[in-house]
């Protein structure tokens, strides 16, 4: 079987790079004007250090010795074509971009993920960036949210280059390979560094901010969507710090804590991932982890506009906890108790 260039071990990329746009490589080299704050390592957040790793794409590695997969925090690089037909897919995408993207998205109200020419270029540039790196160091952002939806580590990747430690996640944004990805919240440790890196990349027209590159055409729309969610999460975490009657669906340990509140009224905060197709709609799904959900019963008829405002957004729900196992239910008394705005719990200070 012929091995796709997209699946070559990271140290064996020489022939593939002959096809790689030199402008992107040059911009990524020039972009390494990192700031000291973004490279500050922390033993308190240390996951492990590894020498046997392979770059799969801009935000995916294969790491030997790691006990589970890893999701790189606060970056989201574009997808790459995969499989035996990867080269053919890439050629087709290059010849039809951005029409291929618009056709795939169709009437979807939200930006989508799909393979792109720039995703392939980012993967190759990431391999080049790590070509002189002998070991990597993984660190958490916090000690209370360690694993993602699929049970992967949520991590920063630090690499030592030219004698200095760099935070790859921040540098990835600085090089224009990804925006600052706040869809699931903002960075606790490096928020300012990410903002500075993104501003620098946009001002310089690097990568996804270069209109001549074949990348997703709707980054401003993506950022509005992601940042709305990130700001909602930030507001909730501030409220939860003074009100332990609030529960964050998706956060480590919160589902188990919610299960102990069965039969009582609480306020949960979670992302509306799924709405029943039947009308009138009767259920919203707030995913916690893979195959573990909180279902919210809609107590009355609601409009399509009401549903559209909440789809893929974070909501507050006040209601009574029912059920057990992998699907708890929240039963609000009225639809006003399913809100985009904060709802304090009954025990919260007023």
C-alpha cells in the first residue's frame, strides 16, 4: 500500500516539502517573536515529557508513552485530506476552493470543519517547525478541567528551540495557522499571550489572515460564534466561584456532583448540542462527555427563533434533577428557566 504524504513520520518530510508554499514556511520562521510570558512552564501543571512523537497535523500528535490522546488547548487548525486518495482530494480542493467549502457548508447556520488546502499546508509547516525538536513537554491549563469530551488530555505543548522554550499553542496562533480558539472557554494561564499573538498574525496577514491563501473563508464569523461562547463560560465561572449551586455540564466532576443533587432544584450551565427534530420540540441535549448527557425538558411550546437562538450556545437551566446513570434530566418549571442569561441558584446570594 502506498503511504500518503500526510501520514509520513514527522522526520521524513523532505520530499513533501518540495511541494509546500515557500511563503508560508518563511512566514512561520519570521513569526517566532515569542514573548517570555507565553513560554512560562509550570511543574504544578506538568503532564509529562516525551521524546517519541509524530506530528499528524497542526493540532494533532501521536505520542508514545502517553496514556491517552491529547487535545491541544485553544487552537483549531484546518483539517487535512486523509487516506489513500489524500493527494487526489487535495488536488481537487485546490482547483475548486472556496466553492468546495461553500458547497459543503450549504445552508448550515454555523461554520463547518472540512479538509482544506491550508490544512495540508499547516500540517507540513508544523512538521517543519518540530523538525529540530528532540522532546516536548505537555502541561494542563488548570487542575480542575483535565480531560476533554473524548477523554483526551487537554494540553499545551512546549518545545525547546534554539535554546529557548516555546509554547507551541501560542506560536501556532502567532504564525497564523489557527485563531485563538475560545469555543470551549478562554485560557486561564495565557489569555493575554493568545490575544497578542492573534493580533500580531492578523496585522501581518499571516496564514488564515492572508486573503490569498486557500483557507476557510469565514473566520470572522467563527470568531464571533466562538467568542460568544467563551465569554459566556467566563461569566459562568465567575458566578460559580460564589455559588456552589451552579453546575457546569462538560467540566470534570460536575456530572457526578449533579447526580448527587437528584430531586433538588439546581441551575446547570451547558452547551445546547442537539434539539429534537419533532415539533413542537420537547428536549434539548447538553453533552457532558462522550455518551454522557444531560437532557432538558422544554416545558411548553417554543418558536423556531427561540430554538435557533440557543442552538450551539451555552445556556442556563433552572430545574429539578431526575434520572441516573449516563442520562440525567432537568425539568424546568417554565421556558423562562432556559436562558442565555445568568440564572442564580435558589441558594445564591442575591
